[in-house]
C-alpha cells in the first residue's frame, strides 16, 4: 500500500487555557500520532502546511488537549482553530503481520465467496473488535465484525477483503 502522502489525523476545534493548548478532535484510533516529539503538519485555510512539534498531549473528555512547541499563547492557539492536522504516512511505524491501519482498509472491495458486497466506507471500534461499515452502490450498509471467523483475507495489493458471512449477516 502507498506509504507516501498525508494522513488526516485530526482537527483543531478550540483552545484550552492561556498557554497555547489546543482542543483537537482526533481522527486516529488512538493518540499515538500526537506523541511528544512527533512532527505534525497543520493546514489552515488558504495557507500551506506548517510543521509543528508536539510538546504534550492528554485525553480531555472526548477530545485531546495538545500543546505544540511553537504555540505558547492563547492568541497563537486561537489562530489555529479550524485547522486540519496531518502526519506523513511514511512516518508511521511498521505493523506486525495480520494487522492494518484503518486508512488502508477504507475503500477496499468486500466479497463473500465471489459475490461483491460493497466497499469499506468506514470502520469503528467496539469493546471486542473493529467493525467494517460496507456500502454498495445502492447505499445499502452492512456491518461486518473484523474477527477471524468472518474476515478470511485482507489483500492490500489487490484492494480486496474476502469474508465468510454467517446466515443472517
């Protein structure tokens, strides 16, 4: 799968306090992209992207409270509200076998036997496993749990997922 390009990891939705902290709505499964020392790219409106280094990150309700090294005042933080946050895909750590980044699965064609079911439109986590949201051309949506007894093969090279659906799913 392509390892170059930007990966959208969040959006600045507000500020916190007077020392430049930002409220970030994360799009990543966890806060790993906001690890202190990591470089994050910020895109605001018409301007290009600006590289900032994460100084601190904490979970704050359902958002992240993030501090960047170059942003030290509330005024500087306010100028970033609405900004989109990215990292370069090439900076992501390599995964173990039989694990995937969610962004690699979005858009893959899903087949049960040789029957096309649809494409992965979204993914969400439950307490037990992830769930693929698969939609076809008619916008009919199926929820497919990512468990070994159902998801038989994920082939990133051919952009397909093979599943074995139990009766009723």
